C-alpha cells in the first residue's frame, strides 16, 4: 500500500512537513482497519511528534520509519498494564469465603450474556462453583437465555433469577448473598443492554455497581463497532462517575471484545477501546460456542493491524 | 435522529463554502476535507469516502467552469448527487401485495436487532390492517424462541416455533405453510444471526430462502457498525436476494454511516429504522426525503432538475 513513498535519500533530520503526507496515508489506513477516526488522528499525531526532529538513516524509507514507530506505539497501547488473570484473583479470594463478583455491562446485543456463559464454562473448567445472576430483568427472553445456558453448562453452576420487571441492583444483591450462603466461588452478573445516552438506564447501572461493588466490572464491546466505541466507553465511565455517590466510584476495569471472528483483519476496535479507557482486554470472543473465548495476544493483534 | 448529525455537518461544510467570497481550489478542497471528516466519523466505508471525494473533484473542474456559471450550485449539486447515489440504491423497495401470502425473511449479523425488528415490523403492519404473523426459525441462540414468543405476545401477533426441532429450515417451511393455509398475508420469518466467515451458516440461510421463497428479504444492520459493514452486507447480498435494509439502534449515538455502506453494498433501500427497544420505536424511512433533509436544502427537486 505504501510502496509509492520512495526512500528520501540523503535526508538527515525529519521535519513535520516531510512526515505529514505519510501520516495522512497511515491515518486512512488505520481507519480502514476500523480504528475510530479520533483515535487514528491522535495516534498519528503522537507518532508525528515522536519522529519530528529525529535523525533518519538515509537508507531506510520514510514509510518504514513511520511504520516502525506506529508498530511500537500500538504495542505500547495494547500491552496490558493491569492483571488480566481472573483465575488467580478468584483463587485468592476463595479463602475469604465471599464470592468473587463479575458484572457485565454494555450496549444492546454486543454479546454480554454469551460472554458471561463462556466465562462460566471457563471457570467451571478451573473447578470453581459459579452462580449466574439474571439481572437483565427487561429484555424479552433474557432470563430463559441464561436458564438454557445453565442447563447446558451442567454441574457446578446455578441460576439466580427473580423474573422480569424487578430492580436489577436488588436482584444482584440477593444473588450475591445467596451465593455466599451456599459457598459459591463466583457470581456472574448479567445486565440489560443499554444505550450510553439513556440516562435512566445508565443511572440504574451505576446503582447496581454502587450497591454491589463487584470485584470486576467488565465492559463488553463488539469488534464490529466503529467510531461509537469511543463514545460508548467514555459515557459509560462518565455515567458511573456521575451517578455513584461515594468519593471513589467504581469504573470499568476490563474489556471483553466480542465477535472477533466476524471482522477479518479489521481489528481496530480493540485499539479504540483500550486507548479510550486505558483498561486491558481481558477476554476476546471468537465465536458462538462456549470454547470460543480467548486471551488477547498483543503481538498478533498488532500484526493484524499493520498487515 | 442521529443520521441527521452527519447531515448537519455536511450542510454546514457546504454553507461555509457558500459564505466564503471566492470559490477557488482551496475553498473546494477545504469543504471536501470537512465532508470527509464527517463521513469518516460516521463510519462510512473509507473506500466510498475516497471515491466521493474523487468524483466530486472530477465533476467540478473549476478552471473549466465558464465565467458566469454559478460555481456554488455546481459544487453543491455534485456533492448532493454523490451522496444520493451512495444512499439511494436506485431500486424501489419490494412491494407487498394485500390478500396474498407475502413471506418476509429477516437476516443479519448476530445481535443486530432482527428478532426485535421483526416483531416491530409485524406490529406496524398489523396496525395497518395486515394479517401478520411470526415464525421463529432461530434454533441456535439460547432463549431465541422465548424472546420472540414474549415479544409477539405483547404485540398480540400470532407466532410459530419449536423448543425441540433443531432444523431451522424445517421450522421455517412448516411455519410458513401453516400460516399460508390459515390465510395470513404477512408471514415474517426470524432467523439466527450469522456472518460471512462461517460458510455453514450462510448455506443454511440460502437453503431457508430456497425453501420459503420469500417475497422480500430484509437485511438488519446495527447503526453502530464500523468498517466491516460493507463486506458483511455484500456477502449477505451475494448469497440471498436482499430487497430491503432496516437500520437499528438509531436512538443511540452512532451516526449510522456503516448503514450507508450497507445500502451501497446490497443495492437495496433502507425501508425502516429502529429507534428503541420498545415495539413502537420503529419508523418508515424515505431515502429521497432523507437526503434532502441531510443536506438541509429544503426544496430538493430544484437541485435535482438543474
Ligand atoms: N460470531 C460471534 N457471535 C457472538 C459472539 N459473542 C456473542 N455472539 C452472538 O451475538 C448475539 C447476541 O449475544 P448476546 O449475548 O445475547 O448479547 P447481549 O449483549 O447479552 O444482548 P442484550 O442482552 O440483548 O443486550 C448472539 O447471537 C450471540 O451468539 C462472538 O464472539 N462471535
Ligand atoms: N436501543 C435499541 N435497542 C435495540 C433496537 N433494536 C434492537 N435492540 C436491542 O438489541 C439487542 C439485540 O436485539 P435482537 O433483536 O435480539 O437481535 P438479533 O439480531 O435477533 O440477535 P441474534 O438473534 O442473536 O442474532 C436487544 O437488547 C434489543 O432489545 C433499537 O432500535 N434500539
Ligand atoms: Mg443479554
Ligand atoms: Mg434473534
């Protein structure tokens, strides 16, 4: 794609104006990979800043210099700074005889309930006892969807539900209490999908989080999403700040990236989401069955992006 | 509606150019750049954006425009035409015939709103006097039949489905036949979510279409989709005869540009949009009127006929 940028032989110090046309090409390239436009702009701006004034070996082309800098920037962004080892965290909490709670949130239809079921399968395989809390009390079929999963998942998992129309925060609290009594290791809390601009629903989510203080609050986002990824995450976090009363509101602390099997190498949503939150991708969904859950591999993600 | 957010950006760019005194190469470039930004932020397929820019630039060879010709008008029309052709597939939506058993099949990616939209579609038509009914041919997703059942019950629309049958083609065929015999004139078939990367799922969709011989196939697409929209839409169109598009979740913040890409890929018009989770949050969509409003030009016909 970039081959028409010939080596600028004899050049010594890179200036903004040398770099800008190449930057434009790379920015469009990132957008074609489904990185949100704003993020692509910011990324290229930071690459530009880092390269301006640098001395360049006259034998390497401008394009490959930029490419290397971008590769480094992407790797840095996508490398998790926080732990993503849920199993270790659950094991650590096991001795305290209180269940480890994970809450899933996100906009409609992204794969929250399915990812929750996949995580459940993964945790059952690690020997944990799991309770699933049906706190999507709104969407038709949401409870039956989880009940079906529980039936398929077999031993070691139980559904806690109160049907439809109930206050989700209260259902979650009941479920956690019950799980503690019955000595479950983990509670997975499913929530209804909600649009980030829907204030009453965002308020309800903040309440659920504030009341129950889950160990982890996962944001589920699909790899298909475009520019809206940035807005979704920004507004979910903002709503969590605005609508929790305590001084230390709990925010999103992990990302589940779903439908990774539907996008070929247009993997840019991963960059948009991690860049926006600074939070790691804990799991990647790569299909519709229980085993289609992966840990992220930063190198192959960057390779797919740069391809 | 959020697609209009895109519209106001574009018409803003056009107006800005109108306000600047001299229309030269720089002014044109600046305006196209702004329109580009707006389209990219709205998730319009990047190839289409590049193409639009190229086409407009080619059509508006400023130096060749004779003195006295209204340059602004020429530019505006070029932009308008390009956007129209992106949004308007040039094919009329499929018309359903009263009193005949019309079969309408819903297809699309996972979680994009098929089940919800199909009940909305049934409800909308029922209120207009159609004898509508629903067939749940999603045997894959956990709780799919319960979801359709609960929604259909709320909408008071008859439904057909099974908890035990695992072959969606069989359910679709049985359901359609049964409702045909019972004299329904709008039989709506809900199907599982699928994507182009999984061939077996596409083959199943083809078989189903062959078996129920639909009057229309509606491709449902989530307005938040990004650059993958075009390829997926194209792949669906290549397998089955998509005749209409429904864009969902426009009550969110997404500008819906992926949807424009879907239109250009399926060559089918957007007929309805979804604007919420509730059954009545569903509106008919008119492409021409929309493009007119999109550009804030009021009287569109004047432009079209220049
Ligand atoms: N191809 C693919 N499909 C997925 C993946 N994860 C989820 N899905 C599908 O996406 C659809 C929606 O999944 P759900 O888990 O119901 O999504 P949700 O976010 O819980 O939806 P709501 O509760 O309605 O907001 C289903 O058809 C899932 O099978 C994935 O990683 N790959
Ligand atoms: N806010 C909003 N939510 C919608 C709209 N249309 C559908 N949804 C929600 O999106 C989610 C997915 O919708 P479904 O109808 O289950 O999607 P689907 O395409 O049938 O999903 P699969 O059968 O799993 O492929 C649900 O939570 C719906 O309530 C809409 O226009 N606005
Ligand atoms: Mg769900
Ligand atoms: Mg469905």
